[in-house]
C-alpha cells in the first residue's frame, strides 16, 4: 500500500477504534469476540482500503463489514472448552452504572440478531435510519420495524431496572 493511503488508513482507524470496539461488543456481548470482530473488520478494511477510502459513506461500509463478520461468527458452531476446574472471577470496575449496564447487555443479548444489529447501530453507533439500512443491506422500512420491535422488547426487559426506559424517553425520532 502506498504510504499516503496507509497513513489515511491509520488515521481513520485511530479515530474510530474505541467506537468500533464498543459497537462490536454491543453486537456480541463478549469482549473477546468483539476484539476478534474488530480485528477481522479492520483486516478486511485494510485489504480493500484503496477502494473503500473513496466510498461515499465509509463508516456505513465499515459497519456493514462488522455486522457481516459478527453474523459469520454466529453461524459457525464453535465449541468452547473450559481448561480448568473453575471459571476465574472477573472483577467489575468500580462504576455506579454496572447493574444498569449488565441489565442492558443482557437485554440486548436476548434480542434477535437483526433487531440487535439495528438497535446497536442506530443508538450506540449513532447512525441514521438510512445509514443503518445501508450498513445492513436492507430497506429503511425494515430498519424502522426492527428498531421498533427491538426497543419494545428492551423496554419490557428493562422495566424493572432502576432507570427504566419509557416510550419516547431517550429514544430517537423514528421518522
């Protein structure tokens, strides 16, 4: 790759890496799988950077790669082997929102893959309906319906939390 293209790639990735990792984690709810998804996404982006750099919506292109990598991983039948007698306990960060975050991740995990992808890209990835549709390769109507169903399921699942989400509160305009 030419040095100027490589510099552009590094600048792009450096600016977006935390957001990409957060989006991947919200898609799969596993930090290690999120690392793998981001790595696979960035590898695919690097290989195609010369063509991708000229895309009208580069972020949408990258999100589409990420969602496809996530779905590819889900389709594979991986078996996980526990190598010890006990699972090591991971300490939670000293954060006041741990319970809410855990409840949200659990609720996101319960959503069907399509709804989860739409909700994560729309609200955590901060994409418009059109950009989400482009990233997922579907119609805007599909994004709206999946988003509506996903948010309804999340509201129901999070109704018992300390800060339940109510209709219209914290939700984007669906139009």
